[in-house]
């Protein structure tokens, strides 16, 4: 197996394993995450279409769709992250919409 395929398999396994970690699934640094969402939010306006590449369990997309009436497409190569994102979104009241897909950006 090529080295790049082995690395991809390991990282896919790693991210699938973190999908159940809730707010900490994408990063354990929750303060950095909050600052990141705050910084991104400055560039978002109602009516926008937003692409979240590597959306993880959707926490960033969800925070944005809670504040703005936007159409977000989120994708991630981890099926478990996308499952978690769909579950989290369905239990949250959103102004906008989010569609999730399992896609590998490579
Ligand atoms: C650091 S986490 C960030 C997750 C999310 N954006 C957040 O803010 O919580 C990186 C995400 O990228 C995804 N990812 C890594 N490589 C990918 C690839 N080749 N294609 C799609 N998603 C990928 C992982 O599964 C993981 O969910």
C-alpha cells in the first residue's frame, strides 16, 4: 500500500474515533474554537451560501446557522462525524439550513 493511502486510512480511523466527543470532537481547545467561530461569523451575512470543508460534527456550521439565515453545505470524509453532525443539527433550532455529505476532499 502506498504511504499516502496508509496515512489517509489512519487519519480516517482517527477522526471516526473522535466523532463521539461532542464539542471537543474537532479540537480539545474550546476557547480557540469559540474565537474561530467568532472570527468566521464576521464574514457571514444572511442569504449567503457557505461551504464547510471538513465540517466534522458540524459544530461550526451549526453555530453559524443558528445566527444567520444561510444555506450551508458541510462535508467530511468521516462517516461517523457526518452521523454526529446530522444528529446535532436535528436537535438544534436553526435560522438557516445545513446539508451534510460524506466526501473526501482529496
Ligand atoms: C480539526 S477537525 C475540524 C472539524 C470542524 N471543522 C470543527 O471546526 O470542529 C478536521 C476535520 O477534517 C476532516 N478531514 C480530514 N481529512 C479530510 C479529507 N481528506 N476529506 C474530508 N474531510 C477530512 C476530519 O474528519 C475532521 O472532521
